[in-house]
C-alpha cells in the first residue's frame, strides 16, 4: 500500500499583477507601490510548490532578511553564509548569501494574530538561525531578477534586522562559513554571491 507525500502549497501572486504595478529588474525601495497590493488576500493564493517552481506566470513571495551590526569602531558588518547542498533551492547551492528566508506556505495559516506573511517570516528565521538581544526590524524594498531561472519565479521582500550585538548563529549545518563580515569587504566580492544578495548589497550598502 503506497503513501502519498503531502505537497507543500506556497504563497504566490500573478506575475501579471507585478507587471501591472510596475515591472523592474533588480532592487526597488518603492514599498508603497507594491507591498499592500501583492499581499492582498484577494490576489494572493497558495499553489503546489513543484508546479510553481516551473511556472513563470506566478511569482513566489519570499521574505529575505538581512542581519546587520555596527562594531565598536562604527564599521557596518553583515551576516553572510554559503549555501550547502542540503539547502532547499538546488539552483543556489555553493553561492554566498546575505539573505535568510523562504517560502510562505499553508503551514503559516491560522497561527495567531500576526499576518500569514509575518508568521511565515518568523518561522523561516526560527528554522535557519537563532539570535538574541535588542534589535530593530524594517522592510526596505523588493528584489526581482528575471535574468535567471530561479529569479523568474520568485519575488523577494527585503527586511533588515539591525542588532546591537552580533548574536546570529546558524541552526542549519548546510549554512557554511556563516558569520558577520565587514560590508566593505563583501562589496569587493560580489561575484561570489547569489544575484539577490548582489542587488541588495549594491542598493543598500554601496
């Protein structure tokens, strides 16, 4: 007797809506134009992840959280890591990244008073890292990359968490060489990063 594996259903929006709001390539900080419209329950839906990974008529909404910290000299440092082969998106393996996050799924429905998006972002953070101490969080923009196969089916919502102390620790063994690095150093190594991280580093820190 065979058992059927449950298929993950993830939050997506029609690519046509994104184009109607205003298509861009790279980074945009125009949150007022995009965010409320993209998170509108009337247009967002949950669809099977295997299908959505190949269907560019939908964009998967992905919280992309960047941790930053200023050291005692005032130099800005950003948490970064290399994606190991066990991390979910195979097309990004061996790439360096400054973003923590992942899909919003039906797992995040009915999880209390916070929105589904906020709940999904918290779940992804809890799965991938641990951190403590005072911090501030803000949403700063969106990332779109239609020049790569993985980018064509995803849309990143970029958040920055500013920490008073560099307390972030990786929970996943597949997050290799994780730690805080001066942003000035990261900007000299952009070609080693996934494209979303390249866009974010240039737009937010250069």
